[in-house]
């Protein structure tokens, strides 16, 4: 067990490698109750959200969700989150555990009279049900939402918001339901999932799975002094919008050019697992450092994410990574590092 | 957790088997279970002079890298060649084929100062 965002959470149940493979091949169930939920509603909710988040909320149909970011005035990342449009003027935001208070205070400080804001984090338990067999597990409770959509189902009579989203690169779902039913739904799904190869999964596998598909982790790959442009998340930033917090700084950065970019790296051969803060070199020149790293359970090779000087930040670039004073050859790769075999 | 009676133990979870002035060193069953899936082992160079309690090897799981300390002082005379291709031996057979390295003891008295199996069992609550 380790501390994570104020929660005491298991790193693993049966083992990181075992849980990782369960998600890639069958289905894994993660307790993600630590994550925060914020509700935003009111006639001006859409316009207001568009001014505080980077992606374009106008493009969001009812029941749809989108990945988006909350920035500081310098364009740095406060948090990355998913926003769902539940009804016309009702939005449901799922934010990182360690950032709940900061996100909420930051939003409240910008609140206008025609928008209401509510931190519902303590009311919700949440599970991630991820892997190719996850639809089979949940279909017995009703029709399932399409990718990036959210809808309500009943499990054991409990109203459960089911979103088809995740952090693993597999088909999967995230479930949000009353906190008091936390253990009941968890136990029931594991029981029903047994025949499908379902396993309980911890933070360790969550981290290796997301790294293989190059999803950034806030606090590691994202931080208040890195912009989404540097992090390669420009797709989730709509600079055409007239205004949102951080926009001016991003436009300036775009004009002056990026200095570093977040890339995916893979060791060329056998190496120790890669780790955050390892230095990346070309010859004697230090061109950046890793912000995340592990050994990919799927391919058995060291992988990592890190910010490199832009002139070296393109796929195919050969680099060396310093591990305790020894250098290991690695290559900048296209994202994601792991692709589903079709 | 397995804690064989014929070995000595360091507080930092290494075991040592001493025979004819040569000590074989590995990590305990308890340590491998705590570290979980071991995917990489970095061993000392043969010929390295180690002091007691000096960091000598690194064992890495998917999640973290952990220093392994030599419980005794001496010169490294052999390292386990099988761990390069099969580091998981440390998990599956920590007291046998998962041994890490051997040292030529410079002070055989040091072994007697290490914990007995009974003492180590108390330490880990086994």
C-alpha cells in the first residue's frame, strides 16, 4: 500500500505483470474512488467552461465526453480531466485525486452568478473496468455507451454512471456510483468476471498500462511549468476559441517556438527499467530527462516518456539514457509505444 | 515466508551462506515477495572489494529499484550468470538458483555477528 493523493492504495494485488496482462488480454478492475468528481450546471455553464478549459465544450453533444486541460495564466498545466455533458446544461468533470481541492478552488475563484459548481468527490465511488472482455462483463446490466460517451445503468439496483473511457489503451469503462455501495459493486463485478479472467488491479499496473500507450500522468509528465503544447496535447487545446485561461501564453509560445517536447522513448536492447529523472544524452550533450519510465510488460523492454530539446524530439532519433552512471542506447519512438494487435 | 535455519541474515533482508571462506549472498523470500516481479538485476564486477553494509547490487522490479547491501566485507569472486537472462529466479528460488554474488570473506568473524534465522524471523514478523 502507498499514499496517493491522500488515499491509501494498493500498488498491486496479484502482481503488476499479472494484472497488466489481465487487462491486455481479458479484463482488469481498478478501484479509482480516489479520483474527483465536480458538477457544473446552469444556463451559462457551457460558455463559462469554455473560458476555463482548453478543449471546445461547444462540440460536446449530450452524453459525450472529451479530454481537456485546466491551465494557469502562464499556460502551464494545473490538471488534465475528462468532461462529460450529462444534460443540456449539466456537466460532470472527472479530475485527478491530488488536484481536487486545487481545481475546485481555482474554478470557484472564477465563478459567475449564473453557474453553479459542486465538488461531489466524497459522494462517489469509482471503478475502472478495462480490457477486451470488459463489454462482456457489463453487457448483462444493459446497453453500453459508445466510446467517450456516458450513460446510466443499474447494477444490483444501484444507479451507476458508466463512461466508455479509460487510461489503459484497451476498450473499457469507468463507473461512478454512490460511495456507500463502493464494495458491493466491486465484489459483484469480480465475482461475475471470474469466468472472463477478471482480476483486481492496483496502481502499479495502471501506471505500466498508461505508459505503454503514452497517456501522460499529471504530476509526472504534466506540471505547472509545462504547457500542453510541450506535452504534445495540442489536439485538446482549441486556440480558435476567443478566450480561455492560458491562451495568451500558448499563442506566444507557439509563435516563439517550443524549446522542448514530450516524447516516447524505448531502449534499443536489454537495459534496466527506465525511471523518471534519468538523464537523456546525445554524445556529451544532455538533451533532456525522463518524466516517467518502466519496463514494458508487453514487450519486456525499457520504455519512458521525457522532455527533450526540440531538435532531438522526433521519432528515429538515437539517444543514450544514463542509468546510475552507465549509458544505455534508446530511440525516440512514435506514440503510442504499444498498439493492439488486430 | 521461508527462512532457512542454516543461513545468516542481514537486517536489510540479504541472506548469506558461508563455506570454506567463501560466502554466497542473495535476498530473502520476504524481500523478493515485497519487491514483487523482478525484471532486472545489476551485479557487482568480479574483483570488486566490498565493505560490510556497502551497496553491492541493484534489484529492480517494474515499480522500483532497490539497493542490495553486502552483509560482509570481502572481494567479489563470482556473480550469478543466470540472472542476466532470467532475473525472475530471484522471485522463484531466492535461496537457490536466485543467488546474487559470492565474496571471499576478509573477516570470517563478521558472519557470526549477523542474525540467525530465528532472529530474522522475529524482525519480519514471520
